[in-house]
C-alpha cells in the first residue's frame, strides 16, 4: 500500500507535480490508521489532502487508478464527484505525435489540437477561436472588461491570474528568473529569453521589407512603423504623434512637464532623456 500513497496527485490542468506523500503514508501501527479495508485507507488519505488541493470534478473515464486496488464503480464515482480521486500510476496518456504524456485523457485531447490545429471554442463577438475553453474564457474578458484578479496592495487588476502573479513581483521585488551567463535576473520568463539573445546573438525577428532583424517582437513592430509611417502614440496636449511609447514619454518631458528624471551621480545635472545623460557623463570620464 505504501507505493500507492506515494504516487502522484492530479492538480487542476497543470503538469503533474512529483511530490511524494511520504508524510501521509498510512502507518499500520497507528490506531487511527489501523484498518483492513483498502477503500477506507484511500478515503482517509484523500481527506487529509482536500484542504490543499482545489476541488474539481473528474469523469471516471479520465482517472487511471492502480489496478491492484479493488474499488467498485460507485466508490470511484463518489470520490471524484467531491474532489480529485488522485492517486495515479505514472502518466498513461501518450501523444502519438510527440513525447507529451499526461494523467488525464481530456488534457491529451486538448494537447492533440496543437498538432491538428483544431480550435473548436469560438468567440461570439469576434472571429477568435481557441483549442480549450479556459483560453476562450480569458479572451472574452477583453470584450467584457472583466478583471477578477485584484492586487491587495494597489488598485491593479487583471483578466488573467498569471498577470497578477507578475504584477505582485513589482511589490515584492522578486526576480526568480536568472541568467546563467551573467548576474542578470528578471520577474518574467519571456524577458529572460530575450536577454539570453544578447549572449547568443540570436535575432529571430526579421523585417520583410529590409534586412533588419532583432531579438524581440516588440522591437520589430516599432521598426516596421518606419516602413508604414504609422504613429499610434499621440500627445494629449498638442498634435504630436510618434511610433513608440518611449519617444512620446520623452516628448512629454521636453515640451510639457519639464520633468528631468535622469540624474548625474557626480554633480547636480539632470535631464529628460537617457542619451543626454550619457553625453554628460563623458565630461566626467574624459571620454
């Protein structure tokens, strides 16, 4: 039985976490745990876990249990209707196109849509479609404006829980993603991917109008505006417009607010843009 209770537990739609349940392994010497009934042992161990895992209904067809456990259908149904009937053996559902494996058959169904391109969940407001229902729910919030995930430290709110997680790092200062080439660290994994291209020299984003290439998609978007002439960033004080937000911020400081956030650490000089500070610093360094 110990091998059974050291197997893995389903946790929402995320990949299986390999956590041993050694601390919850039934102790035959304990009066509380002493029972000859396998199903009672399972129920006891599962009940101890319900406070830690989100309740979720699973279909009996989605669950694979140890074949050595003699649980009848009604027992499995009762457990899964309340919470995760979760002590599984490995990841039995395997993709026929790649090495992906999972514990729940419905996860494999969603994964296979990456290979087939199927997107059965359609938005009734625009032409957006997705491979799974949860992605469509997040998309619909663009139309409704719903932002259910709220920061308890400021008035920030978001439509997606992952955005709130990233936002909270602004308050905590946490930067869990670390470069293995230098001492750079950041709060978002995609930012680290872009940073690593400084070391590798990779520039996967290429302009289809000229031979320009760059390390991230947003830089390419800004570059393409040189070809299209698009200037989506508009000043709300005058009729100035530009191709990127940083240029608009610099305009606002120069022309309207007079703000000078870039300060010299050698003297009391300050300016409205970083390039002017770089030039000034050469006076101190003698370059």
